[in-house]
DNA sequence: GTCTATAGGTAGATAGAC
DNA sequence: GTCTATCTACCTATAGAC
């Protein structure tokens, strides 16, 4: 072998990290294979020794990105969770999609993707709902909380003024806190 | 003039209707000018006598689509509003984005668009919030309701199983009904 | 207002050398 | 595993005829 044994998996991990960031920023459809590989310091031909197709990449991004989000929700006290939620509903999260939650950035594209990708997405969302349900009054309340958090960040990002963004984010944060008590 | 006086505005209206449908189904970025004009029975050159650029088209779509959504919320009794919300949180809305709400389908792309487009989006969202606030306990509650409805449909569309979709949609619908009482 | 033709660019994907 | 080269298809946008 001309490359060290761990080379392939580390390159793959690097591509996942990088493509996740690019897709959250510009959209998955607008993230070209050429541009991704160039950003990784490679050429486009090498992409296909890591992923069979671009749609397989989306599936891997969803697994990787939502897995990380799930970790952020896991094993928290109520107080710790409130800190996480405040960070989620913050201006800095709204202003920096690239470092933020993939559900908010990519779910419309997941909705248009393969069944497999949707299954991965669902598995992760259900796990997040189960985790949140430990802090609120049941599974229904957990679904409601997830929906309003994701919806709020999405809508805030598409509105122009700081005023409207803040009104929206504060309203939802207050509601989340009431649900946890 | 070789064309009747109303020709231009009626063609523009047709293009708006059609491009709105296509963009909600496939995403705005994936909706090519060629494909749009071909679907309208025209050729791509004619596009630019109606819109200066593709990004101006998005602005017009947001105005047109969200204007229609706003109308659906306007002047309802509590009972009539519940019917609208049930339809919004229905399986058929989840399964048919092309005929559905543009906020759910296009907001991530609006978030990546021009300031002008975001301003149009914001104006429409604030108007919807004001309308909803007549049915719930204040403007904060209206923002919360909008967020959870939009988030719920987006997440439901990206999940694979009917079971999870229904759990989510029913949870949010129940919460909406409690907010209206 | 719409047509054809075309510009210049980029998309996803494959073949074969090393 | 990564390279270069290349294919076909599509993209946004413009020019000029009718």
C-alpha cells in the first residue's frame, strides 16, 4: 500500500466534516463535488473512492451531523439543558449556520432525498425526542419542543431585522423554559 | 403591439404560479430557468423580459406564495382557524409540498438570499403572527405557534415512517388547540 | 413578448495512469 | 488513494431577429 492504513478513514472523516460545514452554509445542492474536494486539498476524481454518489454523501452527513447534535442533548440536568437551548436559540446560532444544527439547515433537502437518508434522519430525530422527553412532560411535549426550536431558528434566519428575530427567539425560549419546569 | 395588452402580466402571473410550485417541490436552487420556461410552454430567453434575474424571481415567489398563505389565516373565527391548522398539520400537506406552504419549503433558501427577499419574507411572517395573535394569548404565543407548525411539517417531511410522522403531527396539533382555547 | 442561438461556467460521474 | 482528462448535461444570462 502506498498510503498508511488509516489514511482512507481519516480522509473520509475530513470530507464529512468539511462537506457538512459547506452544506449547512450554502445548501447541499449547491455544494459541488469539485468545490468540496478542492477545499479538502484533493481533486474530484478521488471523491468516488469514498462515496458511491453525492446522495450517499448526504446520508453520511446526516448521520454524522445529527449524531453530534444528539450528543449535545444527552445526559444533561434540567439546568444544563436550558443552557443548551439558550445557545440554540441565540443570535450567534442564527448567524452561523455552518457551525450549527443540521436539522435546521438540511431538513428540506433531506425531505427530497432517498428513503435511506430519511430513515437515518428519523432514527436521529426520534433519539433526540427520547432524550428531551426526560426533561418535559412526555413524548408529545418533546416533539413540540423540537418542532418549535427548529422552526424558530429557520424562520429567524430568513427574516431581515434584528427586532423581529429577537422577538421570535425570545418568545420560543420562554416557552421552552416553561415546558421544562 | 403584437400581443394583447394584458398578455405580459398574465404570463408573469403564470410564471409565478408555476415557479412557486416547482421551487416548493424541488427547491429553488434546483429549479432551472430552462425547465421553468419549458414547463410554461416558452423558451428561456423570454424569462428575462419578466424578471431581471433568478434571485428577483425568488423575491417575487416569496411575495406571491406567502401572500396567499396569509390570506388563509385572515378573518377566521377560532373554529375556522382550527380547521386551517388541522389541514396544515395533515398527512396530505406533508406529502404534497408543491401545493403547500412556502415557508416550510423555501425558508432555508430565503435565509441564503438577498436582503430584499428577506425583508419581504419578514413582512409576511410578521403579518401572519399579527393575525394569529388574535386567537392566542399575545404576540409571543403567536410566534411560538408559527414556529412549531413550520418546524413540525419540515421535520415530518424528512422522516421516513408514517408512525413517527403522525406522532409528531398529532403532538403539535394538540398543543395548538390548547393554545387557542 | 417571444424566438433562436450562443456565450461561459459548472454540475455529477467515469476511465485509466501512477 | 489520488491524479488528470474527459463526457454529457445543465446552469444563468445576453444578443439580435421577428
